[in-house]
């Protein structure tokens, strides 16, 4: 992540991850980062427009919430998109199983 006061060095076309908003409650095992996204434009000195590679949703994100994403398979876009979808579904499924187990354990006591 770009440090406080440090000028970010993202460029259009870079792949990045976006930190999950800490204001929202998220289970411990849920990923803290989402993505990957592609930088589509620089809005200003500190804000970038990013596009999610799977959903294609555009968002404007402050550089302090961005981290470079490196993957040697980025040129294999179909495989990458399938893997991202699989990973996100698996993480959500695992978190739901854990939350359900915790609720059952609380109900048994």
C-alpha cells in the first residue's frame, strides 16, 4: 500500500487488489482484500478508477486502499476469471460454514 504522504505509483492497466472496508463487520476468515481489479484511469493525484475483472463494476478508490496484484497468469484471462470466481465462492462458503457451526455451538450451551 502507498504509505502516508507517499505519492502512489499506479498506472492505467496495472492490476490491483482493494482492501475490504474495515467499517463493515467481516468474519475473521473472509479475505481482507478483493479483486483483482484493473486501473482504468487516474481521477486525481490520490484516487484511481478501477474495474473488477469479473463483475466489470467500476469504482473510484483512494490509493491508500490499493495494493499491486502480481500473477504470472494474467495473460490467461479466462482461466484467471474462473479461478477468482472459484476462490471467492470457496471463501464465502467456508465463512458461512464456520458461522453456522458457531451458531449451533452457541445454541447448545
